C-alpha cells in the first residue's frame, strides 16, 4: 500500500474506521502506518517504538481487523483466546484493553484483561464466557494456567508489548513458560522501546522471519521536548520544585523520584504547600494507584509523583511538563521519562533538578543524547527561601512512624494488577476486574494521540 496517510488507506474494516473517526483522527502515526500493513499481511513483526508513538493502536487495530475477517463460528470458545497480548505492568494492561474496547466498540469482538494484585475469582468467572482477545500480565496468566481456567491452545496471534521492560522486570522465565503453551503456528508481534542485544535474542526465539520497523533512532529524545537543568542542593529540592510548580501555574506535571519513600515525602510536601498532588508506586494499594491516576488524567490532581517502574506504561495524552526531581541511575530511563511529554506533535518541557552527587549521572545522560542540556536558573528563587525545618532526603529512623506501607515493589514478580480504564474503584484490592469493560472508560477524556 503506497498511500498510508489515512486510516482508510490502510485497508481497515469499516467498523474500525468508524471508531477511529469518532476519536477525531484521520492520519495514522508513523509506527501505525508502518506496522499495520505488515500485521494485516500476517507477517511476524519486530517493532521499535516508545510509549507515546501510538504503538498500541498499531497492533490493536490490525488484530481487530484480522478477527473480523476470519469467521468466528466454531472458533470462539469460553476461556480460549485467539489473540494474546502480554504486557509488563497492570497499568499498561488496562490501557491496552481500553484501546481494544475503544476501537472494537462497533464489533462483536469480546476481550478481557487479567493481572495480579486483585481477586482472581471475577477473572475466573469471565473466562467461562467466549473470548477473542486476552490482555494479560505474565504472572497472573500463569496463575490461571496452573488453575486450568484458561486454554492457550487456540492463540493465533501473540503480542509482546514493551518487551524490553518485561526483561528488565525479570519476566523472561514466565514468558518462556507461556511460549511453551502456545501453538507453534501463530503470528508474533514484538514491540520494544529499543533493539538491545537481549531483545534481539528474545526475538530470535519468538519471531519467524520477522519484518523490522522502527520509528526513531535508539534512545533518541523527542526534539519537541525543551530540556533544562537546574543545579541545586538535595536539601533544597522539595522547596524548589514546589516553588517552580506554583509560580509557573502548571496544572499537569509528572515528577520522577528515585525511591518510593521519596515520592511519598514529595507528594506530602506539595500537598502541604497547597498543590493537589499524589504519589504512585509499587507499595501503594491498588485503589490508591487507580485513584491517583484517574485524578491526574481528569485534572483533579495537578502533580503526579512517580517512580520509574510505576510510571512505565502510563499513557497520558499531551502531558506538558515532566520534572526529574532526581536523575535516574540508568541514562536510558531519562529518555523514557522525558518521552512522556512532547507527544502527538505537542511541545513539552522537561526540567531536571541536579545536585553535586548526580553530576556523573548527568554526564552519562548527555553522552547518550549526544549533546549538552541547557543549564538554567529559576527566577525569583534563592536558597534563602528554604524553610529552616527542611532536612535532606534520607530514610526515616527506625523509631519514627513511617507512613509508607512496607513490602516489596508491587510491580515485580507477579504483583501486577490494576482496575482498568483509570477509574477509581473505591473498593481497594479485593474488587478485581476480569471481564469486559464499558468502552467509554476514560477514553472519552483523552484526545492527544492514538495510543
């Protein structure tokens, strides 16, 4: 297909084009224009695309098309999906399912999402109904396999989404267990932010003579993102970021911290200063995570403070500001962080607060980017503005009361779970969702990029 400047030119079925049109889009993103024709032809695909490029629609739309073109009579069976989409985190699983629901709303295709951290029983109940597309995290999927509540022998298409993050989070053994349960004859799609050696090793074991597409050079930061660095002291950072957000009048800003405890402390500080702020990380209860994300998307929460793992897979359209409260230990994570702004052709800004202990990290990031990040100063700010009670960031002493819940990172191993769609459940972790969701979800309020 020579002309791929419209969704109609890609050859997608009419019910899908109608759903896409209702979102307000006519032109596919580069990854969609490249990937969709190959998926429709039945090719295995190895695709390099970061969050925010529209990659999710790049595979959900052609999957829905393939299912529409193939007769369903006799194929649709309870607990036996025809398409399996594996994702690393609960949030990403929920967003992929939301994409399936949004673009498949004018079809009879049935889908569901499953992840850990929530009650498994509603998922078991949902698996008793006919099923076409299953979106799952690896750990919870294997829980169902062990309980014999799911049959993977009918999978015709496998999608590994954000495969690089799945490897980072130690899911390789779980992925191999799942692969062993699938039919040999199937179509495979692997999406990754980068083509690392580890990803290519995984691809060789999963893909069969794949087509390779890439929409950006490895670790290329968006040219639309204005990047600046403020040199400061660690003990001044909380007051400084509070000052910047308040004086700039920012209404939606994502702030990254290195630790879960640091995220809690910063969110508490910002709230105390009159800003609507919430923290999101693996130790937060599922209801708290869902509530924070829903509030941030709706605009009720102006500042979302997150760790890297918790933020991975958050799909927030037209996010204007990202702040690095602390630089990440891995330079590539900086690119992932700032890639959450400057999306869908919109300009964005990324501000990093850097102290003397982080200079080496900054140098490594600049080496990766191939250029120096502009240094700046914050107008109207001085160290004299720091309150005398401010103390440097450090873990609490044993005898002090600590508000952060104890336990491991909920994103590791099998602790993957989320209420889909970004709506608060108000029921804590005991109310799982394993079945079909209303296609409206939060998609009605998100109009940035096809995701």
